[in-house]
C-alpha cells in the first residue's frame, strides 16, 4: 500500500483542517469524490496541473486506512405502530 504520510497533511488554516495533498488546496475528499464520479486518474492529472498519479494513490491509501479504523454497528430497525 502507498505510504500517504509524506503526501497528505491536515492544517486547521487550510481547507478547515480537512486532509489535503501537501502544498495544495486539493482535499482527499475531493479526489476520492471525482474518482467515485467516474473520473480517471488521467483526467484528474490533466485537469489539475501539478497533480501526480502518486498523489492520487496517496489519497486512496489515506482513505483506505481511515476506513479500516471505522467501526460499524448494526442498529435494529424500529417499527412504528
């Protein structure tokens, strides 16, 4: 897995503290959303000069690690009478 720790930073003064690609205002959330919308890695790189495939991979690695730490709980369905 890609080591994202050198690429992804969070600073309260940049994008309200959301994780971003270091030195940019591109949030991990934005990159992952574009990919979920069907954008290709190539389209991202073409539309955001300076963005590299390695940075995109770091965003995905960061997201994967954060999701691995989330605990999900099933809640019983409530039926209204």
